């Protein structure tokens, strides 16, 4: 076969392949979500003269084509293998791999984001807390990168500056430093969150700093042997599972937990959600916007309000043993301007407990 015919054959084969994938992309039903990436997928954009002329249609169509591409998961695995195994890249789309652990890149420090978070916190202080309580605390949960600052292959932001910036911007809050009580093994290997069974010392330090005493005796239970967190599927790698534990004691069992977002009673541990696509939602049913935990056996009448992200779900049960009532508020979903109509702020302890990841991407805070 001549070179001319070989070239024609290659061009024809590639053209057929591209045409087939394009037709498949158009005729297959659009997937709503990516279970592996735990996010919604782009749907076919609305076509109008305005969206076409503004360029919005083509931009959204590009996102749609990428998200709905046939055999997308197979290509993701192929891309992961080539990038890490063949090309020996140190990270994959912002994910680092250290032995059996996956770490999301958190770099650089976003000063504008810290400023936004602090503005939201200060608005809450001015509209809800000022004159109602003086016991206001701030504690920041470091992400896994914090423990890899000396690793030359990992980009790590200036964490001391990060923590100091938040303290400077929120002078009404008493800062509680928990970093010395944590290390890399206190976090799940394939997930950004911390392990509940490793948090008793952190919970005790928070409680001591706020002047309350919490229960120290807990029973440890294994929920699953094969927990695979958010990063496991995002990485498109074959990563092994790990045990997921939860702790109980009699005080937990007596507590009344209420989900105000959905107007229902719930349990400390949601075993049905634990079996779902995000097993970390085992703890307090995930990131609900407004939860109260009432402890009828508490030895005090003190109450605590926690402004929190998803990390708070697994540590709040410990703190509930030291308070008559705990209110958990997630202002990623509950606008802060609505708080005065929902909560009677009066003499409660108040804890702002946030991870560095949320503070560094605080556009989610309302």
C-alpha cells in the first residue's frame, strides 16, 4: 500500500472515530451527576440568539461536551495512568498521591477569600452577637497539606500567615489553636475529613478552652472496612478502602437531634446515608444547614452555637456531652442575614469552626 493510501486510511479512520463519538454524545441521554466526582454534570445549554451572540452558549456547550463525552470514565482512568505512571507527574489535577493517601492541593493562600469570610463573620457579630455574648471563639482545622509543608514535592501555603490573618480580621473572637493536636494520620486516606475516633483530644481542648467538661469514655464501632472517600473516585485510581469508625456512649443515645432544614428528628449517626455515595454523611446526616442537639442529661444549662462546615459533623457529638443544647449552623446553605429571625442569640457560647479549605474558598459562605 502506498503512503498516499495509508494517509487516507488514517484520516478516514480518525474521522469516523470522531464522528461516531460526536453522534453518540448527541444521542445519548445526558447524565445528571458524576457519582465518581460527586458533582452535577453540565446539561445541554439553552439556545437563544442572546446566548449565541454573547458566547455563553458555546462556553456552556464546551463544558457539556466534556462532561457528557462517551466512555468518559474510561478515558479518565487512562489519563490518570498516563499522567502518573508514564509521565511521572507529581499531581493529577491538583491531587497529590503519598503512598495510599490522596491530598488535594491547597495553594496559594487566597487573601480575598479570607477577607470575604471575615466580612461574613463580622456581619454575624454585628447583627447577632454584639451585646448578646462575649464568649466567641474561632478555631481553624488545617487541611492535610499542613502536615506536608516540608515535602518539596507539595505546594503548601503560608499557614502561620493564614491563621494570623483570620485572627487579625476577627479581633472579637478568642482563638483556639488545635494544630498541635493533629497530624496526618488523623485524616482519612482518600477523603479530606478528619477521623472521628482520633478527635477526643481535640474535642477536650475545645471544651476546656470554652470552660466546659465533656465525656471522655466512648465505645468504638466499625461501620465499614472499605470506606473510599471523595478523592478515591476523583483520582480515577484503584485505591484501597479503609475502616470507617464511629463512637458512641450513653449520653449520645439520650440526646435529641433535630434537623430544622427538613423539620424532622434525626440520629447522631445516619446509617442509611453512610451506605450512600458519600459515607462521611454518616455523621449527623451530612451538611445540613440548621441542626440542634439537646442533651437532657447535661450537668449545666449552658448552650453552644457552632458555625461550621462538614468537619463539624463528626466532632459536634463530643461537645454535645458538655452542653444542654448545641445549635449547628452551616452558612454555606443558610444565609447569615436570616439568622436573627431563626435564633434567639442570648448568652450562648459561640464557636466558629472552619477548615482551611472552606476559608480559602469562602465564596460559598453567605
